[in-house]
């Protein structure tokens, strides 16, 4: 059964998480990457069993790593070694720890913009600088721009690769990833791959470490099974980066939630049927969004992309300036992410969250169109 069709708006409004509480009740939220789904049954069971046992202490063992390894083998024909994985509190804190392992404390960080805003925020809060390498016009890696950014960042910098890419949903190919690895080695840059959206990918996903044995990757069940409130993620090292990961301080793993680890483990081990139903539902929503935009907002450009449940909408032809999300919120009472915090290339765009019911999606586009009509009339 499609998990995106199981909850009513009234039920969702009872939620107390960021998506549902940040804006007042008259605003329809289709922004932050939380999904409007009930928990997968095996995940819910793992949590309630832990609660029944009072099993709420510190995380231990390698079950999460084993579950991810099993999932990766079946899904991507790639099996990460359990001994080269470490539990971290979440993906972004894991990214920060990887930076510390492989680069000097003020080494710059290269990112492909437009990109998930915390890529800027976390790097800047570390006191480091971000060097942008804009994606090309089709949202793929522009290797000339990447090389130029590597040169600007200098030897010893890091490249934070988003694979698949948020917000564009681009799934990097094996050839592109190999080229990344080769270019990075040539310029003395270490690569940290944020692969949190990998399980959501509906086309062939290629793990960065399957082509680069000196890479570090972060994976998690948090996006694909909606577990952001159950903090846990895995850092993974390729064979040539094993010594780097071995230097991760033990206490970093203590920042993950034990119940989170149990939930993530159940997701990767037993939540595949649920995930497949979700992916079908997301495909339906991509088609629905295409139709809705054609009908109500034909000037908005949307290219359905396989690597995310987010939609990156080019609203530049609407004449709403750099921040159309503001108009949609004020005039249409629908909350989308503004493109501006996504860095260079984000102005005039909004990010929409498709992980919702067809009814909410339809209402969201109706409100966007109403907001735009009000402004342009
Ligand atoms: C690319 C990317 N990385 C990291 C995160 C956040 O993950 P975590 O909550 O595990 O830090 C998100 C959340 O949407 C994301 O899209």
C-alpha cells in the first residue's frame, strides 16, 4: 500500500515536528524533507519493542552496519565492509567529523551549488570557507567548474559531494564519479560523499566508494524511512581510507540514539517492501506534479529527477523576483523552501517536497497558482 496515501491532513496537523509546527495552521507545509507517511511497520515494531524492554541506553554492536551492508548488496550490488563503518549521530555531524579526519581545521570545502543549505551552514560554523563549483545547466557536475574550484580551494581541501544531489535529484553516474575521484586525487583533495538520499533513488544509484577506494561516505535510513527524529547514521570508509576512519574518536558514536540505531537497522533489514511502495508513490507524485504545473502554472519548469523526493522548481518566468517562495507563502499560504539559501543558482527557484499525498500536492499547487495570480493581477 502506498505510504503516501495513508494519513489525512488532520492527522498530519497533529504532528509536532518542524514541518508541521514552524508555520501557522493556515499554511500548507511542503518544505523541509520530512515525509507525510506512517512509520514502516518493522520500524515501528523495533521502536515499540525497545520501549517495552526499556532498552533505551547507549548504542552498541554492528547490527546497523550489517543491515546497511545487506541492503547495499541487494540494491546496488556493492557490499561495504562492516569493519569500515562507524556509527555517527547523524549525517551532517558525520560529515563534520569526516572533515576533521582528513583535512586541516581551516581547510576550505568545495560544494556543487545549488545544494542543501546546511552544506554552507555547517562548514561556516566550523570557521571554514565554502568554495562553490556550480552544476551545469542540466544539473550535472560541471568538471571545468569543479577543477577550477579545486584549484581555488588548494591542496588539502575537501570536496563535499552530494550523491544523489539535493535539491536537483541528479544521480551521478559511475563515469562521473570516477572522474571526480581522479580529479580530486590529482589536486590533493579528499572527497566526502553525503549519500543520504541513496535509498530513495528510483534509477541506478552508484555508491561513491564503489568507484573510489580512498573516499568516505555517509549513509542513513533517515530520509528514506522518515527517521530524522531518531538520530543515527553510518560513516563508511573505502579500503584506502580505513586508517582515517579508524581515528574517529569513540565518543562520536555515543551521540547517536540507541533507539534510533534500532529503528534504522530495522528499516534497512526489513523495510524494503515499504520502501518500494513509497518509491512507486513518489513516481506517481512526480507525474502528478508535472500535470498540475502544466495546468495551473505552465511557466514553472520542473524536470522530474530520480534521486530525491524533492522537486526543484524554476519559477524565474513567473516574474516573482529572486524569492518566489515568499509570494507563495504570503499570498498563497503554502510553504516551500526558498532557493536562495541553496547558493549560487538558487535565486528564482523553490524546492517542493513531494513526499505527501496527491491531495496535499494538488492543494499546494492550487495555492501556489492562487498566490501568483493575486500578485500578477
Ligand atoms: C543531502 C542531505 N544531507 C543531510 C541531511 C540531514 O541528515 P541528518 O539529519 O542525518 O543530518 C539531509 C536532510 O534532508 C539532506 O538532504
